[in-house]
């Protein structure tokens, strides 16, 4: 998947989310990256495609559902490391520094991840969104300490402006024994 366009709608109603998903799929030829329930009873839809299709799809998904819309995001120039990292752990080459940003929403996490990836030459091995996280998300950032510091700061600024920052950390030179717990073992290049 090489798209550089992303659209996200995050609803506080599963029913509103599913009807929005149907409208979005009917409105334009978009690829549905994710459409799922996340705690506590929210529904998140992530689509990609060309700019016009994603815009049309988002407009259709929002229509008459603003009451249930928690957050939305449209990025027409998304960093190429973001979509592959959504809910999946990617292999990393650099184990110099680890940064983690936690957001209070799925949409905020994706937006912060994009800002972090654009700020410096870092790897984004994972943007975690799942049903077990109470509607939160996290971004793992790896690279040199200087690059990770700059990237984390960029992502944090996005979340602070939106009031969605939960937490942030930077671990310089993380211990090698934690690698398999931070980055999925089967996808990791061994140090």
C-alpha cells in the first residue's frame, strides 16, 4: 500500500460508525485500511485512496452523523511509514533510542505519528490501535537519540494543541533484552 492520503472518522457510536462506513464505501472508490470497534464503544474508520476519493468518502461518512463524531483527520500528504505501521509491528534496523507517544484518541495518534515521521529520519515500527486500549493509541519511534527527540517533540506538539496527549517517553540505548517485547520477535532483525 503506497498511498499518501489518509482519512479517519472516529465515532462514539458503533451504529453511527457502521452506517458511516457503508456510506463512505458507496461514495467513492477508497481502500478501507481499518474499520473496527475500539473501547469504550467507539468505531474508527481509516481509508486511503486518491485525494478526491478520500475527501468525498469522509464527507459522506460525516453527513448527518456529526452528533456522534469524536474526531476526524484528513492528510493528503501522509508520510509513507504511517499506513504500514497502523496496528502492525514493522521491523527496525536502528536500536539506538526508543520514543513512545500515547494519545487519548486513535485519530490523534495517527496525526502525531505523521508529524513525528516528517520531523526527522526515524523508523515508525508501530502505531498501536486496538480494542483493549480504551480508545487510546500509541506511536513507537526508533532512530538516533537526536532524531527521536525531535520526532517525539513534533508529535507531542500536535497532541497538546488538540488536548489529546496522554504520555511521552524517550529511552536512550534501550536494553537489548527488551527488544523482543517492544518489537514483535518474528518481524525483527536481531541486533
